[in-house]
C-alpha cells in the first residue's frame, strides 16, 4: 500500500490532525486526591506521541470533585491543574501530535474504589486510610449498581452550577494549550444518566421525553463551546445504544435512533464529531458488563454505531472498541465507517501501535516514521538480518 487513509491528514476547524489515530482517554486512577497529573502521567501519555499517534488524549479530567470516580482521578476543577497539563501539551506538540483532553463527571458512579481494589463503593476500610465515601449525584436518586452508594437527584441550581463548571474546565484546558476537547457523556456517568430513560425518572424539564433528557447534554455543549476557542474542535462521547431495558417499568433504553437526534442537536451547538461508544448504564462499566455475561468482545463491535451516525447525519465520527491493528483500522476508514480511529488498550500493550500499523500497511518500509534515534538502527538491523 503506497497510500493510507489511516496516515492521511484530517482537518476539523483550525486543527490539522497529522493522522487519523487518536489515543483514547483511559483512566489510570494514579493521582493524589488533589487531582494533579504527575510524572507518572507524563511518561504514560508522552510515549504515545513518540510512538506515532497523531492525537493523544488525556484521561478524563473531572470538572467538580463530587464527580470523581475515585480519589485517584485527574482534575480540572482548579487552576492548580493547569501547569502539569501544560507541560504535557508542550511535549506532545514538540512530537508533532495534537494535544486533546476530556471533560468528565462520574455522577452516580462516583465514590468508588480503584478497579484493582474491587471497583465497589468506598467503605470503612477506605475511610480508615483517609478516603471517606461521599454521596454521588445523578439525574435521579436510584443507585447505578446494586450495593453502590445511592446518589442524590441534582437540584436545578446544582445543574446550572455544573454547566458553568464545564465551561470553566474548558477555559482551563485552553489555557493549558490543548487543541481538542472531548466531553464524556457515555457509560452510565452523569450526562448519560440524564440521557437514558432507564436512569432518568425526573418529572421536570430535565426529564420525560427525549428533549427533556437531552437538555443537560445540550446546555453543557453550549457552555463548553462558548468557553472554547472557535478554531478548536469539540468531540462528544456518547453511548450510542444502552443495550438494556428498565425491567421494573419496561422502559426501553437509549437507541441508535435517539443518537441520531442527539448528534444533530449537538452539531447545531458547535460539536464537531461524535465519539461513538456504547453501554454502561446500570453497570460497573461496559467491559465488566461483558465479563459478567461471559461474552467475548468482537473485533470492532462498536464500529457500526459510528458508521450509522455518520451515514444518517453527515456528522464526523470516531470509532472505538477492539480495533486491534493497522489493517483493521484502515478498512474502517476505507469503508467510510468513521473519520478517526481511537485506540486504547492496544496502545497499553504496544505504545508504538501507530508506527507498527504503518509498517503493517506497507507505508514505512525504511522505518522513516520512527524517531530518527530509533529508526536508523532498526532499519540497519533489518538490513543485516538475524541469523537462525
């Protein structure tokens, strides 16, 4: 292959993406309670830019401490968070990568243990080490998962403050020098808890039909767009389908048709791309839901959602979910199923995923896309060969 869509440039607003590979936001749960990025986070994300990814996205940055998943979440609720984020953005830019960040509030999934500690609700054991539980907030007052802390339904005043918090978070990320924002509205977290009829049982203007349930998402989109430069794009991550019904009242969950409506309304408010995931409502998280059901993840299982939204609305999409190698990613783009490809766990196993993808596609036979301090000797070793 002499040319490749995966390694072609892509333009949104005033930002040119050097290739179509985006390192997806992945929670590391490695900060102190102050939410500041550390050297650990720097090395974790910096290596993906060295590894050839065109865009590197931070893990989710929490806009309000009440919205943390765990005490280890990264934050953007204070100006104190800006300097370490700026240091990372500067390095990403010097590698030729686009620097991206995600804004987040965990809502009903807040006040939890770190995943390797069980991912259950914080309790007495954690309180003894200084990590006391707190009450989450949500669209309504029902727990996301049985046994977790029961959230409190947000008041209208709290909703107005939250919308302002998202705008303030956007301003801080801009001051830190980032090029792209992504708003997390998927996986059963706060915004999704308002969108989904399975979770949202409100009877005011933030509940009821799809227009009421979309109200918070659209207000947040407007707030972020108003506080983010016009020349910089905004992504919006959604669970395109819930994969779930409310068995108590037999309410169907969020559907792909609902996502078409939401995508069009978001686009009217300045959202440039839909980041297409799925599931997570009334579950620990999407992957654990699969594990409990003993289901195996299928390659590209969420790609049809990105394809459907792109086809039905004409709005750019990003595909994510078990995209394992360069040829698979290339095929998704060639078929017109998405505009960008998000890589997550595969990058954890191979930080040079993008550079290996270029070789697998036959567009870098001389190792020229690698940093020159790597590429010259890797090419030499390949030329010399290794004896059996």
